[in-house]
C-alpha cells in the first residue's frame, strides 16, 4: 500500500509510530497532486509553506505536544471556503484573484488542531452545477471513469479524495453537492444537519440551504473531522450550540432492530439507471441479514422537491450574488461603450457581470429574479415555500416511524464530460434524490455500495434524524459495502 | 411565452446583459425550467407558517464582541481612516 492510499486514521498511526514524518507525507502528496491530470485543485500550498507547517507539526510530535488527531495531516478544501493563506475563487472568473482577509470557521478549527490545508479544490462556479463543468478553471476528471465527470459541485474535493491525492476534503452541499459527487466517485459524502457546522467564511449561494460537508474514503476519518469543525460559532446565527459527536464515543453498533424506510416509487422514476435501482435494492436486502427491517414509506414526489429546490435556491442566489458587481466584490470590467440609456454605474455593473460570470450562474440569477418578480412571486416563490414546509413535515413524520430513510443518491452514474452541459434541465435532474433532504435540513450521507456493469460507482443515500450524525455515521459504517 | 421585452426587463433587474443573439436561447431555457416547475402550481399545499429552522436551538440575542483585535482586520486594507476601509474612487461624475 502506498502512502497516498492511507486513510487519515492510518496516517495518524503511522506518524505516531514514526514510520514517516509529516514533512515526508506532505511532500509526497504535493508531488502527487502536481503530477495528477484530474484538475482537482485550483490552488495548492507552496512546498516551502507546506514544509514549514509540517516541520512544526513534527516538532510538536517529537516533544509530545501534538495538537490533536489532525496535527500534520493534509486536508483539501473546496474553493468556496475562505482561507487567508490561499485565494478563494469559488470557481469563478469574477473572484479569480480574491484572497480572503480571514479564515472560515472550519479552517480556524482545522488550524487549531495543526491540520494542513494542502490546497483548494475545483468546483462548479459558485457551487452551481452537478458535474464540475461550470468551473472557470476547467472541468475535473473522474478518477474512476476516464473522460467522465466526477459529479458536482464539489467535483475537485470528490476527485481528490477518490483519486488518493488527499485522504479527506471539505465540500459544500446546497442541493446534493457533496453527496452526488461522492456517489459518482465511490467515496463517502456527509451533509450534516442544517445548522451543525458554521458557514462563517463559506461563500453564500442559497443561505437557507448551504451546508459544509465532508468527503472521505472511510467513516472514521469523516467522524474525526466532523468532531473538530462542528463547534459553536456566534458568527453564524444558524449554527447550533449542540456538541458534535466524538469518534471516541463510537461504540459497538448493530443494524439489529433498526428500520429503514424506502419509497418504492423512487426505484421506478423515469430516467433512473437500471443498475442503480437493482444494486441499491440488493444492498438494502442485505441489511435484512444484519437484522434490519426495510419498510415501505411514501416520500414526497421527487419532481415537486426538485422544482421547489430550484425555485428557492435560484431566488436566494439572485440575491446573494448581487454583490458581485465589480464595486462591492470581484473583478471589475473596463467601462466602455457607454450608452445614453443607462447610467455609468448600471453599465459598469452589467458589463462586469457579463464579462466575469459564467453562463450557468447568469441563467440561475435570471431564473431567481423571475420567480421573485411581482406577479410571479406568488405562483413560484411563495408556492415553493409552502411546498418546502410540506416536504419537511412529511419527512419529519416518516422519521418518527423509521430510524432511517434510504434512496439512491443519484439516478444516474458518472456521465461523460460534455454530455449534459448544454441542457440545464437534464443537469438539474442529477439532483433528483438529494434536494429533498437539503430542503428539509436533515443529515444525509452517500455511501459507496457497488458498481454498474460498466464499473461506474453507485451510491446509496441514508438520511437520519436532526443532529443524529453519530447514529448516521455508525449506520453507514456498518452498511453492507463492496469488499466489506 | 417570455417576450423579448420581458427578458430585457428581467435582465435589467438582474444587472445582466442578454445580447440579441442570446435572447432566444435564454428565453427558451427559462421557459423549459418554468414549465417543469409548473408542477408546483398544480399541487395544493397546506397554508402554514414556515418553520424551516425549528430544529435549531434558540440562541439568546446577546451582543458579542466578535473582533476584540480590530487592528487585525484593518491590517489587510491598503488605506484606512477612522476604522473604515478607504477605497479608490471608481467613477467620475
């Protein structure tokens, strides 16, 4: 086994056993990132800075003053999470040179533990996309399927973890942006409860839905990272004061007596890949042998959830992204060809946004503006708010009767780059099963459970009760998986 | 159907320029999406007060000094005056 294939937990043990140093580890991974053709990273820590941090960590370890589990370990971070050491582009031309004056809460927590933010990962512009293709910095490649997209919008984080460039990465999940790429690259992807992790320093897309999530190759690593980043933060009014689960509290756990709710119609949705439906069902059947009971439930129509999500998310995006006008935030276009129709200021806004924002972002801003317009807000935005409440109520009621809900993570496996990029509705349908639990705010995890006949990874999504991340992670850890 | 004028007004509100060549394509995209979202209109939902965040514990409304070291914040600014960032003039009258 090569050093880059180690999980964070294995790396921790190896560092403690002095099998290699943090400096050697970081140097090896930086070389691997440099040689990689995945385009998973937008910015990478320079060797000198990285070695300095790793050296400090090695020194602490030798003196017995290690800062904790993550001391000296590398972590990749999605490039919409602010870091003072590396630029934060959000995958957009408008922020291509933006260096945040501060660290996001999650970065502060990682640094307090001695963790090394090794680089910033590629993403769809402003996290709007399901394939990574809407990044100004070019598409990310799927390490599992040549020429295919790794999913999105946390495309770089998923590819970096799956391709063993790093053991673990942070992503963000507004409608499935951690879970869907995790599913398409054969790794785990956790979207915690809305409010579990502070979003201070996360570039806002749709604030009532945005969550920071974690992508990893095993549950122990995810639990260890969740424990340190999910701490109370007064700078995010939605951040809970509840303590995050500690991995040390993970005791023997069994599926025996647990119930999993499954909506049968989700496996017959038009467009669902037959291999995904059959592998998910087989995997759920396997939980019987572990003592779990699979019961049929009725979930809200996925089409209603998808519509609700895109109305609300686009409306919030149109408001959140209004700040990128060349004056308040972002690069500024050189003002030219002034017309008599507009004021110079309006011209500057329009020329800047036209020049620096990508097609998909503009499409969503237009959509969001439309659904908020007087005359349409009642039939779209207000209706979507009612639908969201109804969805939340239904899922809450279901979770009073069952321990977990299970659905396929994505209706389709990894698809070829370029296949859907010009058809927004086909792209949006990739989020068919994930958006519902973003709308409801429940924690959800995508787990790798098998492969299609063409060897593309398949993920199953498991949803738990509010703030029951510990339970959810334990359930995912014990779920029947390939090779386990 | 979204008319050219409607699209123009929408783009103006969004501060986005849609060129004449892009108009047909943008209108088509919007219509396709709105058509899909039409399922919302066909469904009736109970009219109730939204409580999307009721699972979050209530937090006391207390003012906290988040930045005890304000000088740390200003250190990145090129120019400051009386605890404000000073930015260059962008537009001439």
